[in-house]
């Protein structure tokens, strides 16, 4: 059971994502009670593990598991609560080498505990600002590190965010955080950047960033974009129910793949799998 035919054989040494060959799909499993789309559905570790297996069977290339909601207005959870949510899931999945796992956290203790259980990627929405030791955990395990741009913190990030130029400011931030992570010993080829759609951004900022993807790609790092089921689809298309935004998400996935985005983070796999394939086929060839 693998996400695609171009996965290298698993080895005991260095785990490699097939970046640059096609757009990869990162499935989302929220082990939370209050995530905006599926909060509470996968609090049971067995259900969360089952959902991860299902996503990989459907074509996901990796699965991102998180125990703390970062939706606008969220307050966060304690270290103990987060560990109690995610560790049982990693204990179930960590030895299943055909399921590449990412831990979505801003806490170094959570990152390190999940890396010990088999995680291969650390996805930090704070880009190491909440807890700089997250970067050290990724470095020590030679894991991939996803650094995301967020203006403010989830509790208040959507309270009148402003930019002189969102593309320029996000690019400068991500470049600086990547350099900082490299300075702490993370290898350049292990760093992935995420512009953080919806994290301290208005609809206009999100659209500007989507139009400015070439500027972000020019930074020279793999690029991840997460727009799945977000409120931008409500603003643009009037779709109130997040679970009814999958078709719109897939349409955007096709665009992202055509622009050379390396990883797309999504809640639903089959539609986005086909959309990514279409976008890959339309990508300009140099």
C-alpha cells in the first residue's frame, strides 16, 4: 500500500519524499474536538488510524496528524492533552512503513515523541517561533520540516490582518525562517515552505498569494499549500458547509499542481488525486 509508483524503497537510514516528480497529496487527520471541518470525528485513536490507512489506500502520499486545532479563534491545548491525542495514533501507525506520517504541532516535546514513534515530517504552523526546539527535533531525526507563515496566533490572527504586499512579506518571512532553521543544523533539502493561506490573511491576501506562487517557488525550497475546505470558498462561492467545499478544493488543487506546488494538504483524497494529476499534466515543461 503506497501513495504512488515512484516511492523509493524504504530503508532504515534516510527517508525521502519524491519531491519534484509530481504534486504529492498530504491527507489531513485532525485528532481534535474543535477543528473547523472535522473536529471530533477522529478523536478515537482507532478511528484516526483507520482514516489514515484509508487515505493512503485512496492515493495519499503522506498523512498529517494533529492534536491541536489552529482554526481562527482557537485557544490551543496543553502539552498533556496534545500528547494524549496523537501518541496513540502514532503507536498504531508508526511501524506501518507504507504510511509516511507527519506530526502537525508547534511543541518540541510532541514532535520528538511522535518522531520516536515513526513520524517522518514535522509540520509547524509557527515556523519555529512558538518553540524553537521543534527545529532541533526535526534535525536530530533527519526529518522533513515544514515552516509556515502565520501573522499573529490562531486566537487573534484574523482580526484585521494587513500587509503592504502579502507576497513580498510572506516570501521574506519564509526565506528568513528557512535560513534560521539551516543555521540550527537542518539540511536545506529537508525544508518545505508553506505560505499559510487563511492564517492571518484576508480573502484578498489569499488570492494575491495564489497568484504569486512563482515568487514563492523562486525561493528554491519545496512548496506546500493548504487551502482545503477553507473559508475562502465561502467568500468566493457562497458555500457555507466546509464539507461541501471539496469540489472547489479539487479545482484549486488542479491549479496548484499546474503551478508546480510540491505538496497539497487536503481533507478528501479521490477528487484531489485526479485534480493533481490533471494539474501536473498541464504544468509548463521547460
